[in-house]
C-alpha cells in the first residue's frame, strides 16, 4: 500500500472521529494529515511527510486555539438577544410591590418583574435585561 493511501485513510479516520466527538481540534489535525498525504504524492521521504503533517496540523491547532481565545465568550441564554427575543424589549411598570417585584402585562400575559441591582424602584418604562424562568429582570430606561 502506498504511503499517500495511508495518509488519506488516517485523514478520513480523523474526520470521522471529529464527527463522532464534536472536537473541532481533530479537524485541524486532519488538515495536517492531509498535508502529509500531499507531501507523499509529491514524492517526499517519510521523515519529511511526518514533519509536514506535524507542522501543518500543529500550526492549525495553535491557530484555532488562539482565534477561539481572542473571541468573546458566548452570553448566557437568559440574557442573549439571539436566543431570547424578550431581551431588549420595553415594559411599563405602574407600581412596585414592597418585596421588590412588580406585575406587568407583556405579550398578552401577566409577568413578574424583578429589578436588577443598582436600579431604584420607580414607576415608568424598563428594558428587559434577562429572562429567568417566568420572571423578567429589568433595568430602568
């Protein structure tokens, strides 16, 4: 069996393992294995093929790690507008209860509203900052 065939089989195995586990870094290693296969097609000796696969695969893993490290982390679903369309909407609070809650009519239903820390309870418009269960956490506008 030719060396390039072995490289392509290992590449396919790495892709299958990535699909089964969801580990994106295995895909980067598969790119390195594919680079080793290309080096074999070009007629390089086995040590050179190994070096090419290691450098390309390792470089792809390091690049992927650095890109992920620099990107901001995902917001929790309760306060992420992409997940929860209530975040950012406005509600009108007419009166606050002594326990720091209020009842508002929002989207055709009665909701319990909680004030986020740092806001003073007063009647008026509030922006939904988070949804916690069936309660809206709000900030004063």
